[in-house]
């Protein structure tokens, strides 16, 4: 039957058969070029995203934030060794966190608690511990009035001089005087405490890891030693103290002081008040610092908003303008 077809028909069939594979090859090449261009475009977009500064800053913030959060939760990183003066076995029990009234960003000290805490310090702690960095004038306007502080200062005799005859003399205290130490020197303090030196309490809250939580836990954490734990004579068991043995005996007991405002003088209440007072002694600028910080945040927030508005106002016309170049007509063609 094919033999009956003319030669021209056979040539047409041959050319059609040859045209179909070439069309398929061209279509495949076009599809591969499209796929290659799309993949290259996506890879370039991913590369530009990874190389951008925003990605670098975001990754850095995520890493730093993760490390800070882990350290906040667990206290240390698992792959870095800690540097401490004491070994973990000597650090003592970690104190719990207590909800202090001045712990918030916008919270101030409880000044009634500061007044009660000073009473506890004066009647209990001042027998052994000094407060060298606090003057009588620092109490004015914080926990006591001027007349009250003057009366308390005048109860203490201070050595002054020399006078006209070149001799030292005793005088009543003034607002500018610092609170008197319980011992004249370090040797006298050690001799009265079986060789132990009672630390100065001016900065004790900032000088101890855990701050007020540690001081409160230490004052309320005295208990009998567990079975098998040996304590030397003159030492007392306290799980929160490094080594669990402290030379200071328990000093706070229910009803030890009588508060002027009628607050029940329980052990925990006295510990809370004296820790608040010592926290204030370590940071007398606490309330004023938070006030200044709040003012600074408000001021700089307003300045930032104004700066952003002025920037958009000045740059919006420049960034949104459209420049069109119209080349001059070629006069040679006319």
C-alpha cells in the first residue's frame, strides 16, 4: 500500500518524523532552562537572605538570649566550667527567691520596713556588726525625721579634738557623724568572738551571692545538724552558709524586739525588716535611681519618636521622587 503513495508524500512523512524529535528536544531544553532559572533565583534569594545583616543580627540575638535564659534558669552553662573561690560542696544550700516589695522595675523600698529594720539592727545586730558607711544624716527622710535622728545621734559619745589645750574630748554625736562601731579595732572584735571577725554590714547585701535572699535564708535557716555531720565547738549548723558551719549563733527569736507600730515581731518579720534595711544601706540611691531611669526612658522614647517622624518627613520626598531622563532629539535625521 505504501508503494502506491507518491514520492512527495513519503518525503513529507520523513520530514514530519524528523521534526517531532527536534521539537521535543527544544521543549525539554526550554523546560530545563526554566527549571534552572527558577532554582538559581531561589538559591540566590536564599543566599541573599543568609548573607543579610538582619539575619546575622537575629541569629546573634537568638544565641545570646538562649544562653542568658539557660544561665538564668540553671545558673551555669554545661560546657563551661565555673570559676569560684569555693567548690560546689562548700557553697552551701542555694537560697530560695523571695518576693521583695522593692524587686520590681518601678517598685521602691518599704520605708516602714526600713524603720523597723533599723530598730532590729540597733537592738540586735549592732552588738557585733558595724555599719561604717552609713551616717546619721542618711536616715533623715528615709526612716526617721530630723529630730528623731538628732536625738539618736546625741545618745552616742564621739571623740573629737584637739581642743585649745591640745587634748581630745568627748562630745555628743551629730548628723554628720557615722554610726559607731561596736569594737575599737579588729583585734578586739576577734577576741570577743572566739577569733571570728564579724563583717561590716554596709554592703553585705551586695557582697554576698544571692543578695537579700541569702541574708534572709541565713537568718532564718538555723536548725539542728543532721546525723553524721560533725560540728566543732562554738560553731552552729546552717545549710545556707558555705561549709554549713557558722560561728554566729541564731540571734532572732519571736518577740525579741517590740515594734513601735505594733507589728508582730516574729522571726521571719524581723529578718525581712533587717534585710530590707541592709538592702537600703547597700543602695541608698535605689529609689532615686529608678525615678531617674523612668524619666530617661520617657524622654528618650519621645526623642526617638520625634527623630523617626522628622526622618520620614525629610526623606519621604527624596525617596519617593521619580527621575525621568528625556534624551535630546537627534537633529541629524530631520
